């Protein structure tokens, strides 16, 4: 998109009231121009070709074709930044994860009342401006579920690893983390992750990953142990910190103020990992808007941890990794396709030193 011109937005929603209110609210932002609106994906398809918008806002529950099906088709034939704006119930959270996996840049919760849309407009405007800068690529791959044995309690201390991987991600992170974690071997080090997501999303995301990864993936609960073959994702609206008791690593889940406007915050996680794991840790910062986690990754590296950042070419938004690289926090900068391999190589190198 050319620098200086307004972000052209097409609104796709079956509700005439929502289309009208969104158009009015987005028009308040001087950097955004609503170029059109569509009540269903078929009309949206024609308007995309005619109007060439920079960003699409997309509802999920629509007539003639649901939003997820349309999104999958769009990302194959005409990839572009899409923000899903939909009602998010416990069931809807699962749908929202499907949208992110299908290629949506972000997802926002539509207020319970259409007339409360002005409450989400500042955040939506911010997300639209960020989405306009996102690198969106065509998607065509599918992921096959993996059958694993039922997970049980933590292994005995003799097989507990002293290595911990910490990963932070935001915008575009659903696809990035799926790319990384589906490449994990079943014996991968215990991994703790902050992905910027609202409540309910993180559980749906973890449950989805658990079906397609060789490792166990779950939404973290306070006191959960961190051990090989387990991945813990911070719950939405709570911070997650790594703690240690003897040879056992575990997580603490707690409330607190936003850090870098985020809760959970990557910074909070990375700082705790630097403190309790030090040179026994590996850190990775992936695609995302802003600077959350950049200083924390530097703190990890200064504590002796191995660190890696996702490269610009494969990031949806090269914000968080760029800030980390600027600070000298990233020992390596890699495309997303080799991040998992890099993490496992770091693990082997750390183990060889022991």
C-alpha cells in the first residue's frame, strides 16, 4: 500500500445495521476510507475485484456462504488482509481459531448489541491500520490430526528436562505457531507460549493444536508443570510466568496490569524465564505488532539463553521481531519454516554443554 494514502476497507456483514454503524465509526479515523460494504461473500467477491480494498472486515455467520469458507477461498485465489469481526461465544471461539488458521490477520469480538459498535471502533481502527501493512500469502496446505497417547501426570524427575523454550507471538501468530509446533518432535523440551489472544480463544487454539501436534498442547493453568513433550499456552487476560522449585519448572498464572498494552504479555513471560532458567532456556519471538517481548528476549540472551527471531519475509507483521533484532536480542534470524529446527538445534547444543 502506498505510504500516505488512506487504508481502503470493505465491510462484509449480513446485518445492514452493522454495515451502517461500522461505516460510520470507521469514517471517524482520518487514515481509513470505507470504500464499500457487502451483505454476503458473493457480493463481496465482486466488490473486491471492482474496488480493490486494502483490508476486509468479515463476519462469520452469513447467508449463502459462511465467512470461514469464503476466507479459505479468498486466501487461495486473492490473498489479502482480513479482520474477522464476529460474535464470539465459547463455540465461536473455536470458529475464530479456524478463521486465524485460514489466514485472517486478526479477530475481534462484535458487541452483544449492534448499537455498541462504537465501543470497538478505536481498537478496530488500530487493527485495520496494522493489517494494511501485513504480508499475506496464499494458503493451500492442510494439517492432519495426530493421534497421541492420553496425557497423564508429569514424568518422574529423572526424565525432567532442564531446558525450557519460551515463545512469544501476536498478529499472524496462529499460523506461525502452527508451523513451528507441528514440526516439534514428541520429545521437544517443555515450552511456554504467549500468543496475544482474548479469553476463550487460547483454550480453543490449544485444543486445536493438540490434535495436530506430536506434543501435548494445552491452555496453561496455575501450577502446571513444564516438562518434555508439553506445550503450555498462556490463558487470555492473564499473565504467565515461569517458576522453579528444585528441578521442577512450573508456571504461575496471575492477574495484573497490561504490559505493552497486552495481557498476557510476552515481556512478562520472557523476563521470568531469564530469571529462573537463564542459560537453560531458549527464546523465540515471532510475528506480531508492537514491541512486546523485545526487551524480554534481550534479557534472556543476557542471561545466557539462546535466542531466535522470525525474519521479515515470513512475518505477517514484522513488529515484535524487528524491535528485538534492533536491540541485539536475537542470536539468529530465521524464516518460520526453520524456527522449529533451530529451537531443537539450540536444545542439542545446550545439552552437549552439560
